[in-house]
C-alpha cells in the first residue's frame, strides 16, 4: 500500500503537509440549492412539507404528521428486543458518560465590591434541544448517548430527537439508547427537512434552541444555513487520527488504530509520526497483512492511500510540534513516557495517553465526549460538553454610591462616542 511519507527536516515540509491535510469542504451547487429549497418549503408549509419529503425520500406514506412521532410503547418494545449484552453495554457506557460530564457543569457565581455593588454570572440551561441521528441501516447509538447525556446533565427541559426511518426501518439500538439517555420525543424524519423542522418549528415538531448531532452533506448544509436562528454544535469534517509512536510500540496495534479511523470513509485521515524510520516499515508490513481481513478493506485502502501520512521526525519534541501544527481530532501518544509528551501538546480534540489507550474505546464508553473538533479547528474549539447546553447571563447590581461614581465614568465615555442619551441615562443616577 502506498502511503505518503514526509520528513519534517525537509525544507518544504510545511507546504507539503498543508497540501495533504487540505480537503474540499465546500458542498456542490446541487446540494446547496436542494437544501435551500427543502428548508424554504418546511418554513412555508410546515407539516405538509414534512409529509411530502417523507414520501419522496424515505418512502413513508403518512397521512398525518402525528404519525411521524415514535410512540413511547414502540421505544419500550425496541428496548426489550435488544439483547441483555447490548443493554449492559449501553447502560455502562451511559453511566460513564454521565459521570464524566457531571464534572463539566458550570454554576452561577457572584461577588460584592467595596461599595456594596454585586456582579456575577447566572448559568441557565437551554429550554429545548434537537438531536439529529443518522438512521435506517446505520446504527449510531453511541452518538445518541454522547449528544443526549450532556444535554440532560445541563438541565435541558426537552430533548427532541429526529432520525430517518427509510421504508419504516427503525434501529432498535438507537431507540434503546434514546430511552436510556432520557430523550423526550422522537420523530421519524431525517435529512435537511428534519433540520428545518427543528429550526423553524412546525405544527407537530416544536422549534428548538440548538441542534446537535452528525449527518450527511445535506444535513451539514442545512445546519450551516439555519445557524443564527438556532445554535448548532459544529460543522464536522472527515474523521482524523494522529498517532505519535516510538519504536517500542506493537506495529499491529498501531496499524489497527490507523484503520479505526480510515474505515469511516474514504476522506478520513490517519497519520503516524515516529522518530524511527525502521518502525514505519514494520507498521506498513502490519497494514498490508491486516487490511485483507477487514470487512471495510476497500474504504481503508482508499483512505490510507489518498490521505494517510507517515511523518519522520528527529525526536518526540519535534513530533509534538508537528502535532500542534495539525491540531488533530484524535491524538494517541503511544510512547514510553506519554505524560511528559502530553505537557507539550497544545491542540487536540481528545488525547489518548499511553499504548493501552486506543481511540476506539473513547468513541464508545471511556466517558469523555466523542463529538470533537476536526480539520484543525482544535486550535480554537473544544469537544461537545455540558457547557454547550448552558448559557451565561451577566449580573450587575449597583449600590447608590457605585451608580453615582460609575455614572460619571460612563457619561464621559458615552459623550466621547457621541451617544448623548447613554450619557444622560448614567448622569441621572449621579448624586447631586
């Protein structure tokens, strides 16, 4: 398998790396136009549009939009149909995600100054959140848990889930995960029309304050278009993994960890950085041996050959610098002293410390969220968390003395900006 090979000692390393990291994130004109038309129809026609699109895209011939909602009885039956083993795995994963995210919850605070004035910050949860979940044959119960549980920890009053069910095909694991996570209502609808329904509200589907969750190109474009009317989590790019390894790692482990992202899709990116050139040869041998055993081997091969990168550095300090330049979604530190290397890491969505810690466990049940910034946005973005479902309000309460003294300051600044009503408003509180 032909995987791109770079040395950070080469004079044109940064330019070559940038070229391999870039991908076309723009949607086609067809996707943009189609999404626009779908959103417009939902905004103008509400439930009528949802029924039309359900028939057109999902072959669901409902006569009433109320049929889009999945009943509590159907959800309970789906939960009962999954195996005891699956129930146990979902419950343990949910508990670990819950425990981790309770640590993130922000609390209100305030203080008083010497003049008896109070200043602070009030934290309140969002009222209603929409969760998009891919559906049909696809099963992403982990995404349900990762998106829903932080919202519930934050105290969100109502969590509305939308999931496409083409030809009526529902996934029991997804519905079971929603039950465990405490989702309040679930609707059988997907695509851009589901995002429109959540953003605008219809007669049947209530308008939400924020929309989270992964989806296809139409869903991503719809989220992009409704942002501002509602909040969104992020516009995610292809999945990424970067592994910093020394020569002492098991090459089979490293190869499989690279596969774990490459199997997502052909645009996924898997990168290995090492300070020993011979180790790349051993990993490449493992890749060639193991890839033929993978059910998604064609996707893995395309991903690794088109977007995979091996990067040789002189030492692990240089490896950390290159990693910070890339700012990966997932970063594994498969080295002898990973915590020393961790101190040098500035930008990463999630860091997996030590050889025992594979990224795949983080995807499902470690506890931290698997919704992470991609495409270098870890330089300024964070994983999805409880804080994404809370908002802050500033608190200001002035004593009579503060109102008088600060009123003078405000008046000077306001008049300097030419905003005389501002100045007079403050001056009214100045003690004569």
